[in-house]
């Protein structure tokens, strides 16, 4: 915004339209998206795939003080 107001452009237009600048911009954008996804993934609770295939009640017999009670 300041460069438009003052009329000062830090990079020449020929550099902004070059192939190397396009590669750099692409790398930075992919890197930004990847780190954004990683930071969002860190905020989510952990995924436990081993719990998807096992039952919640893993004990063969009850360990209650009332062994004849229903589970």
C-alpha cells in the first residue's frame, strides 16, 4: 500500500513476470498452506485408530465389588 502511494516499487516489473519469481511464489504459497494445515491439525484432538476395531469393554469378567451385577 505504501509503495502505491509513494510511487516506489522495490522490484522491477520484469522480475515480477519472470519464471523464477513464479516458481518462488508457488513454493511460498504451497509452504504456507502446508504449515497452516499442520497448525490446524495440532489443534484437533488426537486420532486413535486402534479404538475403532476393539470393543470398549475389554475385560472378560467384571471387577466390581458386586460381581453378580449386570454390566
